[in-house]
C-alpha cells in the first residue's frame, strides 16, 4: 500500500525541479531529502497511516496466533462471551484513536506547501542505474521479496503436505486437502457464499461509486470536499468498529443477522470497499475531457443519459479495475465475516478458515491452508489484472 501511494506521488513530481537542483551541484541524497521526498510526502503519509490503522485494528492475525492482549481481540471476546458494555467502551476508544490518527495523517498528507505549479512526466526522469547499482537493487528486491513471500510459501506447503514432521520440507505431497475443500459441505458452501457476496456487493459499489465520483469531478456543489472525506472514511475506520455498528444498528430489524446475515454482509462489504470504486472512477474522470459531457447536454441529453452513454464508456477500464478491487477484497474481508456470519451455512471463506484452524482434527489446518491458497490465487489474479489496467494510478485507490 505504501509502495502504490509513493509511486503515484512520485509520478506527479516535476523532474525539472530535480534537474535544477542537480545543475546547482546538489548531491543525489540532498536532492532526495530536500526536494523529492518532501514532494512525495503526501503519498507516503497516506499509505503509512493506512498501514498503521489496519495493523492496529487487525482482528484475524492475532486470533489465528491466539494472542489475546490486543484491543480487537478483547472486543471480539467480549462480544463472543456476553453482551458486555465495556466492549463498546473499547470500541469507542478504538474509534477515537484511529480518528485522531486519520486527522493527523490528513494534515501531513494534505500539506499545501508540497503542491507544484506543474506536473512533470516521471518517465523523463528515468536514468540508467549502472551495473553496480542495478545489482544492489536486484539483491535488495530479492531479499525483500523472499521475506515477504516466506509465509505464503509455508501456507502453500502446508496445503499440499501429506506428512511433515521434524524436517525442513514435507516428507510427502498430496492434493487430498484441496479435494477435502471441494467435498466438505462447510468449505464448499463458504467459497460459494464468498463469491456470491463479493459479486453482489460490487454492484452497488459501481453504481454509487461512479455517481459520487461524477459529483466530485463534474460539479461544483457545496460540500464536495466533505463528501470526499466521508466517502474515504471506511478506509480509516476499523472494520471491527463498522461490523459492531451494523450489528447493533440493525438488531431486531429485517436485517438482523440472527435470521439471514447475507443482506447485511452485502451492505457491510459494499461500504467497506466503496472508496476503491470512487477513487478509481475519479482517476478516470480526471483523465477524461469534460467537453464530451457538455456536448451531449448541449444536444439535449440529460445529465444521467450523458453519464451512462458518454462518460461511463470512456472510463470503463477504471470502473473495471475498481470493481475487481472491490470484489477481491470483499471476498477476503475478515472482521465483518467473523462477527456477522454466525451460522455454518452462512460462513464466508475467512470465517470458514478461522473455524477450521480452531478445530482439533489433525488435517483441519491443512484444509484451512488449502482454502487460503485458493484465496491467494483469487486475490493475486485480481490485483494483477487491476494493476495492469490502472498502472501507477492504482495508488489513488488507497488515498485517504
């Protein structure tokens, strides 16, 4: 997330400023510290604040590692054991802490002193790295990639291991755990549920997200800045807080999760991922000349018809990329799934994985890893397609 944000910010840095400092005999590091990094700082703080908030409020990871002394796990345990009011006090504290961090990060990320009168083309600033520097970059990238992928490798090996005891690699390999995913009613139903819920939540994201993006870029209505901030809040508000908010707000109504949790899960998934669609559509609209809309309206077309027949086809690639992101992240949503899905037949993938890890059977963890591999394949494929469509502007999806 930090990489995407910083890459998007660097792409907007005018390279002529660096050239001017180089002509003034400023060293490479001095140019980076005094020119490049300050101009890219909004992207860095936007990504860093999201990483901190998501890690600080993460529920799934400490649950899997059985770490009890974190605020999200304490809240989850209080909800699971009884309806204790101190759990809601912790929720309020969590909300206050993340909101404070969000405001602070917005202040740094929105520093007007980093704006430039013109935006250069980052491709003009690309220079050959040289053999030594290229080798160092490759070594650094390889080590970083290996460290990042090591946990994924462990999950993959567990998903295909037949017998693995007191050795670096499994003694035997098998696809039986993947077969169990397909044959077991709970796991098979969980995959179908996740596909259905993620697809259903992407539809309102597309409709609402494109509409909001059009208001933000094509109108001058009062309160546009406030609307933009409110739309982006689900990125900064912990999923745990939103899940409990939905749970209590609709208790006793037709959306009560004690009946069928699917409608509320669709709403929760859609609202959590709406910022991705809004930012993707905004990025597309900013790259599209508004004169085409004006021409359609001058010809007698209504604003809605101009949006559907002219604007949407022009930004279709951005809409597809945003929809893919909404779909893929909704499939692997943790907090909403753990809290709102209470019955086995309603479990999404993440709730099924948590349930399998909690079981005492010898192969339950292996089957859970097999489901994790399926999730990684889906998410990895979706991210690859979305990044190919959007390129560096994909960092805009995570802009707070």
